[in-house]
C-alpha cells in the first residue's frame, strides 16, 4: 500500500482519512491506545480471512472508508470489492493502491446487496454494525451476499465492557427511532453496543452460525483511565503480554475488561 503525500488542497474528507491513516498505519504516537486497538482488529481480520477464505476468493469490505483492509487483502491475492456510502473517498483509496484486484462500489449496502446475492466468499464489516439502527437487518443483508459456506468477519465494540453506557439492542422496543442518527462517523455515531450473546442471537436470526467469537483489547491496550499517558513508555512486548494474559481470564471478568468483539459467522452450505 502506498503512502500519499499530504496536500492542504485535498477535500476535508480526504484530510480526515489521512489523519486516521497516520494513527492506524504509519506510526503516529498521538493516541497509542487507539493505534493498539486498531492493530488488534486489523491483524485479526486479515489473518482470519487468510486462514478461512480460499486464496483468490471474492471479499466484500463494507463501509471500507480509506481501504486499509481492502488494499492489503487485494495485495494478498483476493478479489476485493471496496464499498462505502461516501463515493468521494474512492479517489483517496486509489491514491494508496499499489497492486491487486480492487473493484470500487460506493453506495448503500442495503441497495447494492440486491444485485450481489450469493456472490462473495467473505464479507468484512469492521466497526460498522454499531452505527446502524437495525443490526438484525444489517446481518441479514450481509448474509444474503455470501455464497453458501461463506463467512462474515465482524468486529464491533463490546457492550459488556465496563465503561459502556449505551443500550443493548435487545432492550430497545423500537429501533426505528434511531434511523435518522445511523451511519454517523466515529464513536459519536454509535447507537447500540452489542454483547456476545446478542451477536449469537442476531446471527441465528440472520441464518448464520457463530464459528468463532472472542473479546479483545483491555484498558491498558486501549489506553483508558489515562493509561494512554504511560503507553508510549511501555515496551510493546509487555503490553501484548498483558493483553494475552487478560484474554485468558474467566468469562465474566474477561467480558467486562475488554472493549472489542471479534466474530466469524458462517452461512450454511446448500442442502
């Protein structure tokens, strides 16, 4: 993936994407906790797709923004479809393109899915489902574009994390009241935060099975409770060692102490 040279004449959305790229890809130390958290889900997503999706398979990256998952997957030989509501990001992603097969398909996934039935070997939805008013419909939509036996790779903030103050989706009697607020950027656009049990229930209602589910990123790794102030001074090996140890805790404290859910869902094979 290429690193473009920042230009003050860029559109504001390109500039915003570039500043996130600095945190996510290029070693900015402005928010080390964010960078660690991003690295966890990025490495998990790429590695999981490599392990579970046939080489050269078709992968849809939903709400892919700057293409930081799409482009590495294309470079690994996957045929990637980049999707985002914001068509103006297409050219920003192309500036980072180096090699591989990437199809650009900006637009609303609920509309595009109608022409993509049973097309993809894998779908990646990283930090998206918490921005939609109807996560049950969103999962069903993504499941519809998977081939039989295809997999959905889903990352989302963990509702059970002890700092969460947002409602459970299952506790909301009428999610339609949130439709005007959905698709908002950043953490301010979060509507619900899902819990592990909700992920499993929603998957079942969408006709998908949970193949793997895990929680990651403890308060130190994320830099919460002002721990971000000491992260720059800690060896990475120590941070990752504590992260690995915290993931081995019993279920109840483990779920409370980690702020991300990483899930692999599978569409059944044809009978």
